[in-house]
């Protein structure tokens, strides 16, 4: 027999569950008859001169929801459903080819939308009050905690539904559609019909249903259908190159960024992109963490504009922040009159970095985003957008061959249909006779890091989670290694890591990058914590701190938290932020630290603890706490990771046991490669050691005497390891068709808000 006990600090007790955990029951929202009173939308948030072809709705067939439920439960209704299920199954399991390209992707996008509909309802609110806006009496204000963090995303022009709680008929309950006029922190200002306003009194109670914007989904559907219509097979399933170079053999490139002269791989990538010898096949820049892929891509764009007459570039990324970064770098050497940063009409102008505002589509006089005529847009050498906003260019029907090059940075973060938005109807394939200088697609990213965030396990299982970059690198012979080397005509792997201390880099370098990466960072930064007095082994800037805590849940949230780990994190944060470091006696600044945890509730509790213990510290708000996904593409001098799962109930193992998000090598890779100079991991070694990648990392820490806190005891020898390994720890329960997704429950990722 074993007795288990968990000792808690005072802080851990304060952070404990605020209320007992009550499993959330997702309501099944069936299409019921409801009368909807339309509200009034805000005035047009943009001035559009750009003509747009109409965009279809691409709604999923009504029977698909029931088929998914039958498929997951393994049974069929006696109405011919079994034939439909068999057809659905074969469509899902068919390997992706150009012949079934649009059919397969449209089906996967439908599956994702059905799951999104379930997940969004987790934010529905019951019995809440609204009040009239103080400035505009025609608007009602709803307090909706979470919208400031895009959980859920609510933007100007979006809509939601409300129904009054009291005095309503049992059937045919009236629903009022409210359009979003403004979002201010957690307050949403809504425009409803006169009918509701006339009966409204302050603090009247409502049930609220949230919705999501379908525009990104509709654009993806159109893009995959258009790809087949435009016969883009040699771009999407490349098998050849015309080997036509746009550079003469001895032509020297004079690089704008001189630092690239010292980096053979970056120089090679730039030259290959400008020469265009991969065409019609895409060119890939494989950029592991901290290797400067964005810098490489920006230099390639500048050289294309300089060397290729008549070149017009579309530069994209999945997010606004990544697109803004491209713009900032391009503005360093490209004439501002030749650059246009086209933002979505829904983007808040206040969130645009000041330095790029002069080249943005904002009209001060009209106080709104503008979308100029096609002829005006054709005068720019480079247009920068997010992938979704690139859909406006596809809708505008530019002359054939106008865009000679399309660059997509961070392309590993986007599902393939999202990347297609910036390609289909925009980029024409290179042709030796009709399109000699154009047709170059360039993708930059890292298939070893996290891909796009998806909600439907079924869609992920059948390929929607694979980015175009990763699909090409994994399944297309042109992009695979021969004799341990990539073919530089199609792909360049960047090798110089400018971010991390060699010991921090070493594990990921060995496990994910074949030990090809080289430490090239500034040693004044990367070695700045080598003598920190908390290190178990001097000069080795990694600490694994073992904690035997407890998985806890509270309220309606199924997401896990672990207060014992938070106590340890706060101990290290105080050491870093309040005590002098090194010989010069400098304290670590909050902006130099990042804290990562894979669980949404743990992120909340860590923020709460920092607010309790360190709130008086100057600029403490600059200390970022977030999920692994939120840190992808970012770096900090010091990174702390809380792994959370500790399951003290080792001996009553049942199918509910899982390691959450730890059994994902890509997530581990991203977590470990954010740190420049110091990496601290807090977790339960017994739980972690069940995952083969984490187990190797723990061995790495052991070998280098980097271990503190709770160590393996003899207890783990008695663990039924065979039972543990038999469980598929990434599985979602089979009846997930009617439940909110596991990623929604545990990570609760931000809803996409760039459209």
C-alpha cells in the first residue's frame, strides 16, 4: 500500500481551486425554428474602390453533422446512412492528389467548421445583463470577459445573438442579432433593432450566443477550388524544374544586409530565389529556430525587386505581427512609394506599429481603411498582407502574370488551404514561353515546429494539420535529402543559430536537426547566466526542477493547473527579478523573461501569482506568460517552462490518464528553443519520463548534473508502464463530434481574429 500526500506552500493554497470542478456539458445546438430580429451594423469601416468578384458561402451540407456523429460512435441509422458513411470514410482516407484536391480539402474544412461551431458555444453566456452606452443611446453594452484576449474573437462588424430570459414564449423564442460597433477591453458595444431597444431597460437579463466570422473559411474553399481550375498542379505537386535562371552565371548579388555575406546558407537561399531555377516548383527556406529565415526572405525580396525587371511581389504571413515585421524590414531599403501594407478592414488602427503607418491602407481624412482601385495597387512593387487579406487581391482579378513572386513567411503555421488564398488567382505558374520571369512561390518555415492550430481531431487525422511546407518536405522527392543533403535548387536549410547558448540548443539540435545547427549567437548575451548561483552545475545554463505536485481543476474549466509548480516558478522569478546577477550586479528585466505552460488554466494561475507576489515591480506587465503556441516565433533571454501534469493517482490508472500536450515532439522543440541564455523547466519527472522525448531530455539534464528538487524514487519501478504505453495519449474521446474539442478544453487557443 502507498500513502500519497502533497505539501503546499501558502501561495499554493491561495491559488488552489476557487470552486469544485464541474464538467462542462456542451449543449448540442440543433437548428431550431427561431425568429431573428436583425440589428443595425456599424457604418462601413472601410472605403472600397477595389472591385471584388462575389464570394460564395460554401456552407457544409446539413447531413454532415449527423454522419460525423455516426462515424465516431461506429453505428449507422437504418435510412441508407451507412452508404453515406462509407463514402465519407473513403473520401477522408483517400491520399491527397491533384485529382481530389478540392474535394478533400473542402470536406476537411467542413469538418473543422462543424467543430468550431461546437467550440464557440463554450463562451455562450446565460442570464447576463446589458446596459445602454453612455455616449450613444442606440447601443447596448455587454461585458464579455475574454474578448480582450480573443477568447472568443469579437471584431467590429461581427455579430452575436441574444434572447431575453424572462417573459418569452416556450416555443419560437425571439432572437435578436446584435452587430459589434466597438470593443473596448472586455466591453462589447452592440447595435440591435428598434424593437429590442424600445422594450429594453437597464440590467435586463439575456442569454447570449457567440458566433465566428466565416470569411477565412470561405476564402479557403474558393482557393482550393480555384487551384484545380487554374491547373496549379506543378506548384502543388511539383515533379520538375525548367532550370531557367534569371541570373547570368557570374552575376554577383550586392546584398543590402552585409551580415548575410558571412552566412553561406543565407546567401545561397537568396541567390536561388532570385535565379528562380526551381520554377515552376516552389522554393523552400527551411529555417530552424533562431536561424534568421525572415531576414533571408526579406533580402531575397529586395534582390528580386532590384534584379528582375517588372517584378511585382506579394509578401504574406498568417498573422499581422509577422506581416508587420516583413514590412518593417522591407522599409529599410525599398522606396516607401513602392511598398503597400494592406490591412484588413477589421484591424484596429491603434494596433498598427507607428513606423509602418505611412505605407498602410489608412486614410486619415476618412478615418478608415481604404482599398484602392486595382490600377493603383498595380503601381506598387511589393504588397504586404496576411494570408486571409490576400483574398481581396484574388477577388480583384489582377491581369494574368501581374504578380511575379509570392513569398509566404511562417508558412508552417498555416493550413494548406490558407496558404492557397495567396496563390490561387494571384500567381500564375512559370511558363518558358508565356511567363518567363514569373511564377515563383517561396515558402519559409520550419516543419519541426508547431503547425497550424486546429480544433477538429478528424480533420487533423486526415491531413488538414499539415502545412503546404511540411507536406512538400515530407512527401515530395524534390525536397528530400539525398546523401544527407538537400538539393539547393529547391530547398536551403539555414544552419547558424543566432539565439541560444550551445547547451540549450544541443538537445533540439540532436533530436530534430541532425546536429547540423551551429551556435553563432552573441556570447555576451548567450553566456550571461553561465555563473548564476542557482545553477546546479556552473556554466551549464539549464535547470530541471522536479516537483511532485497535483493536477487540479476548478469551476467549469477542464484545463489543468498545478500550484506546487507555480510556487517553484515564483521562487525563481524572485531570484531573477529582485537579486543582482553576475559581476556587474544587474537585475533581470521583466521583458527579458518568458514563462510557458501548455495549459490555459496554468497560464491564468501563474499570472495571478505574479500579480500577488511581484505586482509592485516596475514594468512587471512586460513579463509574458503564455502557451507554447503564443511563444512560437518569439525569444527571451530567460525562459521558464511549467509542464503541469503530475497525476498523483498513479495506481488507479484508467483511460482518462494522459499527458495532455506533452506527447507532442514539436511542442517540446518550440518550448526548449525560445531561450537565449537560461532555461528552467519545472515538472514531475515520473510523469514526464513516460514520453520518450521528455525522457531523453531528462537523461540529458541528469548527465549534466542540471537537476534540482524531487528526483525519481523507487516508486516508479512499481508503475504499470505497459498499461501506460498502451494508451494513446493524444486520443480524444470517440464521441467528440458533439463535444468541445480537447484543444479548446485544455489550451483554449485564441480564435483567429485577422480577417
